[in-house]
């Protein structure tokens, strides 16, 4: 693609272009908002590598998660297990390669529960505690914890492919679409850094495409995979034209989001959609602290607008101090109370009004919370 912008008739054409680009690049990063067609693009990419029974793409997307499904023991309401689709070659090395030992260390990074695999019945039991006989007490994990487990399972399989295990010798490409959902800021960075390290271990033998709507995750991946000397990375913004059905790839020559801008965009979207969770106060505090440091202030409270009834900004500063130090769940985020939402919106709106950012990134900020 000679220019920074190219238009394609459909997603199949985009997928074809990505495969052509991977002939010269190790990695492709795609940023696209939800609803653009990222998941469908990953499936078109996979389909292009299908020839009879042969495949060449190991992928992670919503369909990967569907390979794992729950049996809730409706008859006895006691033994809840997760079952695996044994027909998928994704599980090709399940028993022979001792997947428990490979998944366990990965899961321990993000979760406090354990599991064991019944290879004979193709099922997984989760537990935190054991009974008096030492047997695991089965539990049903939350949806967020389930997503983390599936992600760690995928990472273990991807590592086997990168290590050249025979059962995954068919993998030529790894395609990952939005691996994170409800993780907070710090863990989004951790997931991105870990994934980048894993992919770099392939040394280009297996090429990778990573797509995401998460600006901070995208930014961390870009910085981790980018090597200006070897130039192994191509990054794009993917957008769609609903009228014509066409798709556009815009080449991003430099990292598309600075860290603080990525954080602000995440907060802006949370306000717009009224999906404000307690951990968003942690992110807001981080932005205020970075801004205060840049402008030479000793405390982030200097970046909080002083109102007539709170001239020193003490009320809002104390509010952020208190609400940014809670022990909030990564897997089941708690929605803010309505009163705290209003405080949050006011502090963020005042900050955005005082420190000018590109209005194209935050098109309706002045209307949010009005």
C-alpha cells in the first residue's frame, strides 16, 4: 500500500491484504471500534488459509470462547463443569502435552482459583477450596474469570505452536481479536506486555495479527513490538462505511495514542456509555498525576477546578484519594453509585475544558454529563 489510506470492497479483501503484508512483516496491529467487523475479519483471514482439512491460522476470538461451554448439572445442581469441544483441533495436544502444567502458571498471574482437567470426559473442574478429604470443591467461576481462563488456555496453546510442537506444526499465523474485556488499566498493560513477549519468542517463524478496540492495549502492543531497525510491525486503523459496505485501512506511521490520551479516551467512552465503574477513579487519578507532574505541580489536586464552594479543591481531591484506593475486582467491576458518577463527570469535564485536547478524539465531551 503506497499511500497511508486504502479502501477495500469487503472484509475478504482486507484479509487478503493482511496476508500479503505478512509476507514482509512479522506483526500487524489493527485498531477498530466495536461493531466495525474485527471478529468477522479474523474469520475471513482464517478461511483464506483453509484448504480441505488443512489450516494455517490459530485464532482467538469470540468463536474460540465458544469451544468452552458449561454443564451446570441441572438435574442434581451439584457438579458444575466446563466441557470442551473435542472436535476442534485447537485441543490437539490436550492430554499428551500436560496442559494443566502449562496453563496453571499463566492463570496464576491473573486469578486466585485453580482447576483440573478430566481428559477422559473432556471437562474442566474449577475450585478454590478442598474438602476434609482433600478433594476439590467444584465452583462455577464468574464470566470474567472464565474469559481469563480461556485466554490463558489460548496462550498455552500459542506457546506450543511457537515452540514447534508437532501437533501444532500447521500453525503459520496467530490471529488475536480483543483478548481483554473487563480488566483494569494495570492489567491491560500486563496482558499486552506478556503477549508481546510471547510473540517475540517466535522470531518471525509464526506471523501474528492482533486487533483491538482498546486504545491503551493497542498502544502498549505497538511500543512492545515495534523495532525501528528491523521494522517488523505494520499498524492500521480499520473503519467501515455502512452505506457502501466498504472498509478502510489507515496506516499509522507513529504510535497512534500517547499513554495519557489513551486513558482519557477510555474515560470519555465510559462516560458516554454510562458504564462507569469504581476503578475508573484509579485511571482518572493517574491522568491528573501525570498532568500535574508535566506542569510542575507537586500534587494532582492542582489540576482540579476550584469551585466557589470548594476553593482549594479539597472536596474533589479527597474524593479521588478515597475512591482510587479501593480493592476493586478485576473480573466483576462494580458500577459507581449515581452520586459518585456525577462527581466523576464534573471533575473529568472540568479537566478537559481546562487542558485542551484534540476535539476529534473527544467529539462530545462538552455535552457529557450535562
